């Protein structure tokens, strides 16, 4: 049985492309690793914004709620 992944194939491919930078940062130490993770996280969110931003999730939820309210007015 295979493991279920949390990424799409495109996201996984993009993350795989970051391996060389990960290895380089790991060799430099904890400060470089912190910078690497921050940069990768920011780039990931730019490409796939639904991936974890609370504000965006709230906005999407409100938009869905607003559409439902339009269908069923009080």
C-alpha cells in the first residue's frame, strides 16, 4: 500500500527541484536552513496560495457562505 501524499504531482515536482538548495543550506548550518525554509515556504504560497494562509482560507469560506446566502435569502 502506498502512502497518501499531501502534495499534487506538480507541487511535489517543484519541491523536488529545491533539493540542491536544501542540501547547500544544510551544510551551512541552522541559520541557512531557517532562511531556506522561509524562502521555500513563501515561494510555495505564492504558487499555491490556498496552502495554509488563514486569511485566504477565511476569505474563501466567506465567499462560499455569501453565495449560499444569495441562494437562500432570509
